[in-house]
């Protein structure tokens, strides 16, 4: 039986902890309205915190920093197709 593919992408504000596990649009709105930062226009940095490779998934967590303000981006995806076959998941 095949598992349903998973695609998770969520964001959390590290600076004020008001937004946790929200979609990108919500984080963009939070950053613009609370921290006065337009993440599409401001220059920031991204650092990988962790990356995990599993047989049937892979996931990463990054920290984005804009001056004194930071948020995390967490992604988790199922391996599918050729990628899954290479890892022995299918």
C-alpha cells in the first residue's frame, strides 16, 4: 500500500514567538505588519540548522535573519518516483 505523499512547509517567528507553524503568506504578513520588514525586498541571510534524509522522506530547517529579526522555515517532503526508488522507498 502506497503512503500518501507529504509536503509540509511551515514558518515560525523566532524573535517574538507570536506565529508558530504558519504558512508563508501568514509569515510575510507578520513580518511586514509586526516587524516592518518586507522579506521580498529586504536583504537577509539564511542558515541551515538541520537536514535529515530518510528512506521515504527528507526534511530541513533553516533560520532566516533580517537584522535583529529571525524566523525559521521547516520543510518535510515524501520521496516519490525515481527519488524514492533510489532510496529504496518504493
